[in-house]
C-alpha cells in the first residue's frame, strides 16, 4: 500500500488550492509548518467537512452526503465506505493522539499516527508508514502552535516544516460532518476491542446524521456522540464468524438510552472514566462471507430529536 501520509498530503494540497471556495484559512507558522483552519475561526461548511474527513482517512474511503430524517425532519447525513477498514479507519481516521502542551489541548487523527505506530492497532494491522511529510488532523477549539508542531515532528520523525495540521473545532459545521463520518470507525474499533482479527474485516460502510452545530464544545460532544449512538448505521462484510457481534452496537452498553452529555458529566468529563462500549453506532449489520448475516441494534429517532433540540 502507498504511504498514507503521501495520499493525505495530496488532499491537503487540494484544500489549500480551494481554500477560498471552501472558506478555509491557511497559516504558515514560524517553524514552517502549515495549519489549515477548517472550523475554528474559519467558516468552513459541509464540503469543507467532507474534505477533512477524506484527509482523516487518507483518501482510502469514499464519502458522500445524503438527506435523511430525524423524527420526521429532513436532516443531512454523511455516508462513508471503504474496502480498507483496518488501515483507513483505525490506522488513520481514529482520534488516537492526545495533544497536550503547556498552551494547547486537542485530539489528533490522521496518518501521522502511522509514522509513530505506538498504538496497538498498528501491531494488529502490521502497517507502519514511512514518509518525509506528515498530516495530523487536530480537533480543538483553538489553533495549534509551534509547541504542537515540535511534538508532532519529534514523534513522527520529520522536519517541523514538513508538518501539516488541518484543524477544526467539534462545535463547527466541519466538526459535525467529520463526527458523522465516524460510524463505521466506531464499529470496527468495537470489534477490535472485542478481540476480532482486523484482517478479517473486508469492507465497511457507515452513515450518521450531521448534528446541529453548537459553538459550545461540551454541547457539541453530546450531540455528535448521540448522532452516532442513536442514529449511526453500519454494514460490515467479514470473513469469519464471531460469537460477540451482538456487543458491537450501542444498545449493548449499559448507558444506552441516556444522552451522552449526561453520561459524560457523571464521568467528570474524563474520557478515561467512560466505558468504551459507549462509543458505538446504533445499528450494525454484519455479513459473514459464505455464512450468516446478523442484524443488530436499533436507531432511536426520539433520542436524537431530544439531543438535537428539535422543536
């Protein structure tokens, strides 16, 4: 497989070429690194969010928007499909890099993680990238600075001027779009955590509604997670049967039926205090090649409407 970072850099170049049309803003920091604002101070819309989700998956997923309904109301949805679910979703899209410096806090996703290769997913995938440029997509309400660049460059073993940081706040249009694109990722990650061999997952398709934008990051966290837990739908094609497929959808979690904002508050807003089963799509179909098909979970439009504040 070609370098994930090379493919992602090409997509970042596309974002830079069409920054005005997409309502993005690009900055070159003193270090020479490039920050692309998709939704912190910039007004990037749905198309900007779609391109950012494509960057997060390093071009190994096909994304499109569609229209669906939540409690009878027309609502935009994001659909994602990939024939490389392990590498595209866990090796790139997953927000597995916690960024903490003296002046900055955020989450990193994208192919820079594959240059570091310290997470368990990479050992399971047997994939480690090598490239002299890198892309880390950052989720934060503030734009990253050169302290962040220094951390990324050191851990990814590249020069600081070779670092690209597409950034958005979760409580923005682009943030809502990229969150909706994670339904399939959550299902694949749940299977991985349950002990399923990633190489046996042959394709993944996911869909979820785009949560209404809230410029409050805590509120956005609740809405986007509810969009996945109560509106996310996933189809997986796998090669081997498994006796724990029923634990993949969100209905398997003890917290199912409660708004994420409430569950998160009880955990003192600490992700590490949350059970991983909370992060899962609502409904999952698992098609075992030359075997049974499992239809699991359920969507809950009533809970979505309440979370989205539909009136």
